[in-house]
């Protein structure tokens, strides 16, 4: 998976952030705290794991934060959800 660049304009979670854009200071703090945990490789691993187990609150936050800014990982997450649903229907 490709790595996404987490920069000042990357996080657009709330409606206000989508319009105004994130505070650059907040982005620096978030990237400092979580940047090393948000590599696409690590996120795809967590997305796969959440098919088999409940993620911790921290893991869920990291995944959701990353999926909000990375289209490649979001596509992978949707593919995993699709495959899980297809397997569930196949078993029925």
C-alpha cells in the first residue's frame, strides 16, 4: 500500500475542519503523537485484525483517524468489509 502524507491539510474529520481546515498547531501535535503509528502498512494490519478481534479504543482511534486522511487505506478497508460480507452470505 502506498503511504499517505500527513500534513497540515490532511485531517478533515469534522464539518468545521472540512470547511476551515485543521489548525496547523493541532496537526503538528497529532502527527508528533500518532504519526509513527499511522503508516499504511500498520493500518492495513489493524484493518485485517479487526475482522478477527475487537480493537482497543486507541487502535480504533488510530485506524479511524488514518482512514479519514488516506484514500488507499479507506479503499482497502471497504474491500475487507465487502469480502467479509460476501463470506457471511456464502455461509448462509
